[in-house]
């Protein structure tokens, strides 16, 4: 009996060491499955460049004086489609947007005048402000030639601007369009073109 007991004890011990139980080992977590392949990481798609109007001329710096600024037109004729005035950090901006049957780029002559007068009649033009920028856009035509009706609103009195009091659109006469910018006082200004659509931009320094 002693020999049988010893044999049974040895068999039971061997079974325990070999893990004969059908269940998992208590206290030992079952390992999670590992994917058969490495996870795939998709490459980020490139960010599309923002769509913007192409600049026809680099934005110039503000000059240290208040002398006249001029440029010659090309193509056209164009007609004034819309005018806008808005404040910007350090300056106020006037934008004259043009269009026409024939593509082109407007020209201009922008200068300070002591008294605004209508280009066609020579009559005084009332403009709010203590100083006046006369804006003559060249390379333009009458609506019958350009297919662009003149803006219905002729006086723009913007809110929030520092130096621009009023923009007055006088009209087209003999190939040029005249407008006046009424200001709180004489300040340096810069003029440049933008394209798509064609625009004349006048920035007046406010600081």
C-alpha cells in the first residue's frame, strides 16, 4: 500500500505541473491578440493652397510725402462696377472694382486737391472732410461701351474708419472716372492694382 500511495502521489503532482485543467490559470490574464500585420497609418493629405486674387503689382510701402501717384492703363475700356471703403490696421482702404467686355488694367492719377470739382461741368462737389483726394481712374468707358452700369450709390460714408470721412463717385467723362475721398486731414497714401477682378486700391495712412 505504501508503494501504491507513493505512485499515486507522484502521478497527481505530475498532472498539476503539466496544467491538466481545461480552464485558464487563475490570476494570469489572457493575453490580447496581436494583429497579424503592423497597423497602417495613412499619410496626411496635403493642404490645398487658399484661392486668392493674383496681385498685379506688389503692394508698395507708404511714401513719406503726399505727392501725386500715377499709372498708365492697358486694354479695356473698363467700367466701375462697385466701390468699397473699410478700415485696416494702420490705414483706411478704398477699393474701386472694374470690369468690361474687353480685359484690361486701369490706370490712375491720385492727388490732393483744394476743392473737389466735377470733371464734366467744373461745378463744386460737396465732400465731407478737411482734405480731399481726387482719384481719376483712366482706361474706362461709358456703360454702353463696357457693358457695366455705373454704381447706383454715389456716396459712401463708412463706419469705423480713422481718416476717411466719405467717398463720392462723380462719374465717367471722356475716358476717365473721377471720385473723391474726403479725409480728416492730409495723410500719406499709396495706390496699386489688383487683378481678377481688376481693382484700384487706395490706402490712406491713419497712424
